[in-house]
């Protein structure tokens, strides 16, 4: 069994001290940087864009996991590869030709992820699961950090794990939204591989030990 991963969400960082926060993650037990890109159309919020990501990747020494909450993400696949993304996740709800989009992400040299809104059922991935490197199960409605974890996520993760096993896929399961030490163990038990954590890490008094403790808890 591969080890379980922690991906702090930079959305919750202090943007006036971004380099400091990135170096904190570099020096911590975290595994990836989770980067939330929002366009104000697919979700009711705008986060940050290309120039900020360029500066993040300049300092980050761990894989860059980009979560696109934007309409028509195909337009920017090559741009994100050029900016240093290692994993590029698009929303199921934002893609008319998801299979084509996934191939385009892989052809650009990145791992391909698909995010599901809380209302989107796992069964919709049946015919494409073997083409997906990572499924990001949204455990809050996308758009904002600091929201309350949706309890139905546990059943969804279990259903996704069953699908991955049945189809003999190598897909990783990522959980995004409201993750804390309270739900982490149960998520891993249901089959999660990667936990995204924004406010829980960055609003903590000691983010480095918070990451360390979370990592120990799920290992
Ligand atoms: C929400 C984003 C999440 C968010 C998680 O739209 O996709 O990655 O930053 O933040 P927390 O952990 O605070 O819920
Ligand atoms: Zn995210």
C-alpha cells in the first residue's frame, strides 16, 4: 500500500508572506502543494492566476497539484504545464468532452485529475476511471476555504474506492474541503490517498507540527 499524502492548499496562505509560507511547506512533512485556481464563473470567487502561480512554482520544491475551478479548462492546459503544474485537475461539471480533456492533459506531460462537486455521483466516472490519475472528491462546495465538511463524502469515497478496485484502475483519491484531524482517519479508512488541507494547516498556531501530526495520524 502506498503512503498517504498531505497537500496543503495555498489558498489559505498569507499572500503578503507567500514566499515564507511556501518555504514553510517545503520544510514540512507535506507532500504536494495544492493550488486553487478560480475564475469567478465556474465558482462564485476569484483566487489568483498565472503570475502568482509562476512565483509559487519558483520557490516550491514539491509537486504542484493544480485544481482548476474554471469553465472550459482546455484553453489553459498548455499554460499550466508551462507554469510548472505536475497534476492538473479539471471539474467534471466544466467539461463537455472529458475524455478528450484528460488525453490533452496527459499529452502535455502532466497527471490528469477530475474533481467532482458534492452533488455529482461517482457512477458518472465509470467509463473513464482508467484514464484518470486522480479523482478529487469535493467535500465542500468549491469556491471558498474554511467551509464545513460534508458528511456524505465518506460514502462517496467508499463508492469510488470500489469502482477503482473493480476496474483495476491506478487512480488516487483526493479529498478537498474541510479536512481536519477529526475526519482524516475515517477518510483514509474509506480509501482516500491524498488529503488537501487549507485553513486547518495555515490558520494553525504551528503549521509545521499540524502537518506532521496529520501525516503521522494517516500513515
Ligand atoms: C475549495 C478549494 C479547497 C480549499 C480547501 O474550493 O478547492 O482546496 O482551499 O480549504 P479548507 O481546507 O480550508 O476547506
Ligand atoms: Zn482545491
